[in-house]
C-alpha cells in the first residue's frame, strides 16, 4: 500500500472510522483509507426526469411516489436550477398585445341586514 500524496510505503494503521480501517503515512502524516467508494447519489438521468416532471406540473410528493426520490431532494434540485436562471426577463421589444385575466374581487365590508325578522 502507498500513500496517495507522497507515494511512501511506510504506512501504519490509525484506528477505524465508519467501520473502515484508517491508515496514516509516517513520512507526510496524511490519513487515508485503503479504498474509497464512489459517490452515492442519483444519476443525471433520474434528476433530469424529476425536473421535467416538476416543470410539467407534477407536485413534489407525486414525483416522490413515481420516481422514489425524496421530495426534499427534488426541492433542492429545483432551487439549484433556479439559482442559475437570470433574475428577470428583459425582452428586446415591447409586445403590442397583452393578455389580462378577468378577475373580480369584493373589497369592503358586508353589512348585516338587521331588519330581517328571524322566527
């Protein structure tokens, strides 16, 4: 076994961490384990599919049920993608036609009719 930094072969055991043997290089003092596991996580394909589902209108918990990815993970992915987007859209030309939704709201207070006889 060799030190990953200096390549020295004078290595000592240095306890265990998370069930794996920890080693230390006598020459440079670097601590390391013999074999590192690759990063566990979701593939880019799963991430892309979850984000497509979100953009298509699926809720976070619906994505969780279908894909098996926890909803807070999907929320984190959406936030990461959102940070890369520009703050506001600045069109080069002003559109000539706009669209408004018809929405009527009641503003004020309703007065109770005290003249109604309730028997």
